[in-house]
C-alpha cells in the first residue's frame, strides 16, 4: 500500500506544470510503459480479488491497493 502512495505522489510530481526549459525532462518517464504496467497490475489484482483467495485482511488491503492504482492510472492517462 505504501508503495502505491509513493507512486501516486511521484506521478503527481511528474504531471505538474514545469517552468520553461524543464517541460520535457521527466527523468526517463515513459507514459505508455507506466500505463501498461498499471493496467496489467490492476488486471492481475482484480482477478485475485474475484477469486477471493486468502484471508479477509489481505482482500481488504488488495481493495485499497486497487483504489490507489486506479488513481495512478487516471493520472497517467491525463498527462501530456
């Protein structure tokens, strides 16, 4: 969960408007790769959640992770 929040904060930082001259410097950020990775991970965790394997606390943590990852995906899709 903590890693998801860190990712969300990093993505928010990358999406902020930059001053002139720094607009294209995102430290190697590749929007398509990040979007694909998030979509693949979301799909995997949704399947795991639907199978309902594991203890209840694991399922609750997975739901929280999915919410954070969905927010990350929205943010990545909105980047230009």
